[in-house]
């Protein structure tokens, strides 16, 4: 039984280490890029005001993130603001393959 407890503690320690590493990386990222993100957000807001849309795309796990981003704009349940036009190209394979066929991946 004691051996199993040590193994669980070891796994827990690994989980917590990964969690802390992830938090530290996010803090470093936002410390470095918060100003640029603010500027990009202002630019995006101006484009939305002018009737533009947000197109998102990704591959692998990033494709899932892209779809989630589009949903957050179209269905803003947490931020309680009006929906904004966002289109996920990940879910529109016909468009993606047509563009890649005509232009390139």
C-alpha cells in the first residue's frame, strides 16, 4: 500500500509541476505581448465596426482552438456582448480545399 501512495504522490507532483510550468509560460507570454494584443484587439474592433469578419483556421489541436475562438465571437455567453461575425474555415473543408487547390496550401 505504501508503494502505491508514493507512486500517486509522484504522479501528483508531476501534474503540479506541469501546471506551474504552464502558468509561468502564460505569464511570460502575456507580460511580453499584452501591449501588442491590446493593439490588435483595437484594430479588430475597428474592423468589426466596418462590417468585416474574423476568419480562423488551424491544424491538429490548433484547429479545435480555432473553432472555439469562432464560437466565442458568435456566441459570447461569458462576455455578455453582442455577437460578432467569425467564421471557422476548419469546419468548411470545401472552401479550404478549393482555395488550396487554386492557390496552395
